[in-house]
C-alpha cells in the first residue's frame, strides 16, 4: 500500500501536465488537480490504475505532436551526463512528452499522424505497479531534469511533414 501511495504521488507532475493539456483523458477531473493528494491514507489499485491509463491516453493523444529527433538526442545527452541506461531512456521519454505538450499548446501542426510516443518502457503487457514505477521515473525526469528543460528551449523541429 505504501508503495502505491509513493507511485501515485510520483506520477502527479506528468499526469497533471497531460490532464492540463488534454483534459478529456481524465474520467473525473478533480476540482483542484494541481494539488497533490499525498494525504490519502490508502491508494487503491484502481486509483493507481486510472492514473497510469490516463497518462498513456494523454501520450496517445499527443503522439502526432512529438518530434522524432528529440528522444535520441536527449538519450545521448543523458548517457553522456552519466545517467544509467534506464534513467537516460526515462529522460528521453519525458523530453518527448514535454515537447509534444509544448507543440500541442502552441498549435504547431502535427509532425506526422500516428508518430509513436508510447509512455511504456516496453511494448508488452506488464503489471500496473511495474508500469507505474517506470512512469514515475519518467515523471520525475519530466519534473526535474535540466535536459527536459533544454529540449523545451529548442525551437520546434519538423523533419517530416509527410
């Protein structure tokens, strides 16, 4: 139970950014979504599951606004900065999501329909807590990584408009 509460809390920055950009991903938007609900005594499996699903839904909706060059560039920079391969992958994913949100908000035309920006670490089914743990790593990078901030400062790149 304690692990679920920590995961739920750690997912908040990424979830909030996605719900703010694309509110229809959330079944029930809280009255004050910006407030972290860390004081809940127990986080149910269902509540954690909903948060994970809403993050995935947000990523799917923003997929065509992703820039294909962002992930590999940030992954290389993260590796050069000494991050582990898992941390580098999470930082690259966080940067891709952040740039997609920026492009969506700015009204930038989609790079190409259906460009993948899956939030998952792997393309196979995993249990919710494993997926939440991966997304918590992405969320932490999204919230705190200077590499994500640097990706947002770069101008929009549209390499493939076809």
